[in-house]
C-alpha cells in the first residue's frame, strides 16, 4: 500500500516537473524577438550557415526567433526589406549597389563574401582556361543573371571579340541539359558555390573559370537591412550578426557536419552529396580576399567593386562607399 502511495506521489512530482519545464520553455519562446531573413533564391547549400545558426541555437541564444525565408530574386529580397516586410536580406553586392543608386533606403550590415563566386563552366571536351576560349563558342548568359550586367565590360577588359561569341538566353532550369547535351558549349553565368557542385554530381569532368580572376573581383554576398531598421533596431541587427557569424564560423570549421545539418533540416530541397559540395566551395570562397575577419568590409574593397560596376556601365554613378555599407554591426 505504501509502495503504491509512494508511486502516486512520485508520478505527481514528475508530472509537475514536466509541466513546469514546458511552461518555462513557453515563457522563453515568448521572450524571443521575431526576425525575418529573406534569401535571394530558393534553398541551396550555400545558405547552410544560416540553417546551422538556427539548428545549433545560435539565434535563440541571442534572443531571436529567426525565420529563414526563400526568395525569388535579389531585387525582390531588397524590395521586401526596404518596405519593411522582412528585416534582413542576403543578396550579392551588385544588386545592393544598384538598388542604393536607384534610391532604395537599404545598406549592407555585413560584407560576407569578399570575392564573388561568379564563374563559367564547360564539359571536358570544350577548353576553358581563359576568357579568349569563349570565342567561336555558343555561350549561355541568362538575361537576369548578375554576369549579364557586366558581360560587355568583361569582354572589353579581356579583349574578347563578341562577334565571335554566340550568346544564347535560356531559362535557368534548361541550362544544365543544354550543356551536358552539347547544345551549349559554355555556361557563363554560374555560381561556383551553387551550380558547379550540381553539375559535378552528374558525373562528368568539368572545366571552370572564375570571373574574379579576370579583372572583376567583385564583392559577393552581403547582409542588408533597411535604413529604418538600422536606425531603430540597431540591437536587433547586432544580435542577428553575432549569431549568423557563429553559423558561418561553424561551417568553415566543420563543413561536412554543417552540410549534414542543412540537408537534414531541408531534406526535400537539399541533397546530401550536392550540399556537401556546395558547402565545400562556399568555404573556399569565404577564405578569399581581405579583410579576413568575418563580415568585415573596408572602404578600399567597396570602392573597387563600385568602380568596376561604374566602369562596366552597370551603374551610372559612384557614390561614397559609406552609403553602401557599414561595419557598425560586425561582431568583434
């Protein structure tokens, strides 16, 4: 009888502990501040650091409940941030700079990739060791791509005879099959941190060329906030950057584990082997360029990127770099 009574008492204590724990967790959740991160595209392996920051609790440790939302373009992501629908956008510097020049009230709060991963790819039978190899070839350049905006300037700088290059414009989803079937010789608008690992998974040997190695070392991805958020929610941005930087550092230090975390979190969008390849390439690019510190930019780096875009005709005006980026929220 006593044993039965003791069992009942202990069961009641256990139940109260469970309820108290649940209530405590619920209270903690209420304290978390919501933040929306808008990506520039659908989920892919190079977004792994943000998934890691969510799954490892880095955002939660900063008191944030972060939603990582897929996007449809850098322009859409920037518009969403500028209008207040999202708090932070993850977009390439080219689109950010153009948006600022067009009067959009946004600014980079982190210079993530010091070197853009724009590149070109061909199958093994098509030589691709220098820009001159584009001559006499059928080259795919999507009209909506970042590279399309600098193609003319890239050709001039590298003395490519554009009359000898047959440029075709196709939907992004059709590009891979055209290359692998030989209907297109070169894809000139890929990102080595994204499309290259996908193509590599097809089992063919590939040739690649980095756009940044041939006169266009542009800044890559940036984290962007609206001027309103920067002015009124500075602490929010600071905490977001602190947690995101931890996600990037974890990814750099543990690329395979990071890829595993991402693929597990998004099994329908991210295939394990491709994600691993994308993370490998991402880490390689994150280690390029100066300054070496994560998220830190400098005036020289930004000035060179803006000047390249001005000289290429992608933008018509070169404004002071302070209107494009800030280091105010970079974790120290």
